[in-house]
C-alpha cells in the first residue's frame, strides 16, 4: 500500500433494535468538500494530535475515528473493533486510506457540528439501502458495501464478533461504473471470481463469489 497516502479513521456506530437487528448512525455532509451531499459514517483524516509514538497506523486511525466522532456528533465511542481498510481508486480526487471500525453507540444525545454535519439519522442497514435504491439517499461505495454486510447482523454483539478479520478493499474501477476489489478476475491483483459493485444504475448490485 502507498505509505505516502494520508490515513483516516471512520467509526460505524451501532445500536440494537427492540425488534431485532441493528441500527447505525449516518450523517449527511454539506454540499461541498469530500463526499459532498453524501450520507456517511462519522470520521476524518488523522491529525498530528492522533499520532502516538507506540501506535501503528491502525491504532492512530482508531484515535482519529474517536476524535472525529466526538467532534462531529458529540459522542465518544470506546472499544472499537477493526472492520476494514479502504484504499481509494487512482481516479479519486482526494485519496485517503481509511480504516473502518465498529463500535457500540455510547449513551448521550447527538450534538452535530454545524460546519461538518447538516443532518443525522439512525437507520437499519436495509432501510438505508432501500432509500439509496430509490434515489433518496446518496451513498458512496465504502458506505454502501459496509451497510450491505451489516444487513446480516442480528445484534450489535454479533456484528462485533463477526468482524474478527479486517478486510482490505483496494479499489479499482473498470468500465461501466464497476468497482472491483481483491479476488475479482478483473482486479490488477488477480483473482478467479467476482468481487465487485455495479454502480451504473440504481439499485446498485454487489457480486461476490
């Protein structure tokens, strides 16, 4: 991986639903800057204050994720579990290698940072994907794929337990708005199957075999 690329941390806050399954917090970015107008998980780029001498990249990204979450929505998660690492495609206007972490939502009311967050919502992963498919919620591939995986979670505990082996998503784009990752036959790293997200039209289609 590119060691010069900036690093970021994102936290996927989860809470249990009384009827089963989980809800996750999505925040809407302003119509400017990175992920303009998109619904994403809280997070941001590592800052100097996050750099601790004895921490590796993942640990530093976790500190950034916690700090950014507190700054953006007013709650400070603990006991983060590493979920994945996303490397953007070369076409991305701003490339940040971003670590995604899961965490149980701490108690407390949300306090949104007015300059960074214009709205927030708790939603089941399935509800968010349905709204995206209907063109009512703007998502980006890392958020979409993460939500898709979380549709299988029966509880916060089961989601945290399932994230035992972090996955690397080194993103490559091929014709037709198709995002491919390791294991796909058309990915530069090679593969024999399909690991891709087709985004040319709604609803998006995730294929992995």
